């Protein structure tokens, strides 16, 4: 099992590097931009906070974009939220199904490994990749913040990153289940799911009738504006996420164990 | 002599499509068992059901006295399998694939792998994506043999191999079986069965018939393919 995990990590290293540098680097650059834009921000902040539903959707009605936490929540929050969700989907959507899609399943499963061990090794690979992604992006953001002389709550950043990690894990879990069911790599479906969840959250914050159902989506509890403006922890949403994650993983084990392997 | 492979009433269907029907067979220790049949007869389905890639609808498979479902992992430790299509991870080198297979088995097979690579004239520095079908088949042979298993299962092993390598391959099988290993050889090449196998069975349209002798007349063999209604 260790060999499978190490091989998977090695195989996915390039993907991890590209996405971590892209998302973390963009976030870092965005934070540094704050300093140069700080002077012009005050008027913009007033304007952005009075744009009704649009301001609500991007959290600009609760946080001022003129402050670093507000700027971080609206700018870096969007980049990290969307980028990390897509990364989570990309890592997990083909991790099991690629063995059949690329015809290597017979080679792997003819070795003395139970299907449970294969699923465990691949799930661990996704977990390790998401942890590294979150930690490195967090370090990029901390580096950016350290370059500026502005107030910023470290605990809020930590909460934000932990919730983003859970959101990534939830998306990855759903994609992992799809990967266990399918014998083809459904890259489009994975990316589409991540973007659909993001769009659902965005629309849900604009359309009043959808607000009650917002907690269903994984982006609901990882919203940067809500975390940085100190809103209450969305317990129902987090519980649902944990349940969905557990169901997805158990489902992946059950499906992968029961189905016929395509040659 | 004890049976190392025992299949009883194995049935596998793919929805409405036929797979294999009520297949029963025994392979004795030390045997080179020829598993004949035309394309699509169900040879690969039988093998894939034995190894747990497919879930049979009915029947049992016992390998080395162990149940193929319950003791799946234990069985695979003692089996060397070569699929009909030799696919590996494109970006890996030949040496990495061979070591990877040994690592998963938790064994150091470097000595045996070295001998096999030399006899099969393999360049282990090459990347898999640079290899021809024949060379990928050689990698598959090394992966199936390097841990000196008790049972070999080969699914159309010689397609893509040049005549010299085919001869080397069968020499290797003979050497391993002389030391007590058993071999199940699925093929549709009659001459391989005639020349190398000690017993044989033939599959047609998902059903299996044991043959009295692996020495089959070629005309009779062709007639078997042609006349679908005739029973063997």
C-alpha cells in the first residue's frame, strides 16, 4: 500500500506544484496589491458596499474592502475558493478510474493488494495533496501579510484555511466516489461540479429564496467574508459536509469492491 | 496429484450478453494447462473471474486450496499473471515498473528479475512509452515471473513476441514447472498447446470442454471453430 501511495504522490507532484504556485502565488500577489491600492480603496469600498445583492454575494456589505481582512476576503477568498475547489476535483476525479481508463488496472490489481488497500492508498494521496496545498497556500498568504504593516487576525486566517480544507475534502470526496464508480476519467464532470458548487453559493447569496438552502453547498461554511466578519459557526452546514464526506468515502469503498474491473 | 486450480460451475454474464456458462475445470500441480478457444469464447472472462477482476454470478474458484474471494490477497501472492494486453504506467522506466511490482509484493526480486531481463534481452532503462508491444509483453513476463510464483496464469502471452522470444518464454515456463510451478496458458495458437501443454480444455461460446489430450489435429481444430453447432 505504501508503494502505491508513494507512486501516486510522485505522479501527482507536477499537478500539485502548478496549482499550489498558481493559487498561492496569485493570493500572495493580491495581498501585496493591497498596499498600492490602499489610498484609492476608500471611495471604492463605499461604492462596493452599496451594490445590494452583488455586495452581499461577495461579502462587501459586511466587510470593507478598504481594510486588509475585507480585501483578503473578497479578492484572495475568491481566488482560493475557486482555485482550491477545482484542484480538489482534479486530484480526485480520476485517481481510481484512471487505472481502467489507461488500462493499468489489471497490472495493479493482479498484485497482492486488496481493492480496499488500493482505495485507501489513493484516498491518502488525495488527503496528503490537499494538506500540502492548504499549508503552502497558507504560507504564501502569511508571507504576503507579513510584508504589509496592517492588522490581520491570525486565528481568522487559520479558521478560514481549515474550513477551506474541509470544503476541498468534501468536493474531493464526491469526486472520489465518482472515480470509484466510473471506469473513465470524468475530468469535465469534476471541474463542472466544483464550479457548480461555487456558482450555487454565489447565486444563493444573491437570490433571497435560495438563502435557506445555501447550507447544502460546500462553499457555504467556507465563505471568507463571513469568517472574517466574525459570524457564528455554521454548525448545520459543517455537520452536513462531514456526513457527505463520510458517505462519499464509504460509498467509494463499497462501489470499488463490488464492481467488475474493465480491461 | 493434487489440484491447484479448481473451478466449479462458474457463470458470469454481462447483463444480457453471454460471458461464461457453468465452467468447471481442474488443473493439477506441475501441469502446463492449455486453455484454447476462439476470440470472445470466454477464456479471458474465466481468468478475470479467477483473479477477482470480475464478480461471477455463480460458482466457486479454489486456488491452492484457498477461496478466490476470501483469500484473494493471499492467492495473488502466489500467482504470476500476464494479461493479454501489457499496459503499464507510461512515464515509468522498465526497471521502475519491475521494482514497483516487487515492492508491492514486499519482496526483493532483483536477482531473478536481472536474470529474466538478460534472457529476454530487455533494456530496463527505457521508458514504458518508448516500448513496442513485444517489449511491453517482456516487461509483463518479468513482472509475472520474478517472484517465482507457484502458479502462472498467462492470457495470450505470445502475441507480439518474436519467434526467438516465444521460444525463450516457453523455455522459462518449462524451467519453472520443472521446479514444481503450475501454468495455465490461455491461447488460440494450437501449435503452442500441442508442443508445450500436458493437458488442455477448449472453450466455445462461453462453455468449456475438457480434452482427452492436448495433441489435437489441426483440421479437427479448425472444424471446431467453423462448425458452431457441433459439440466437441
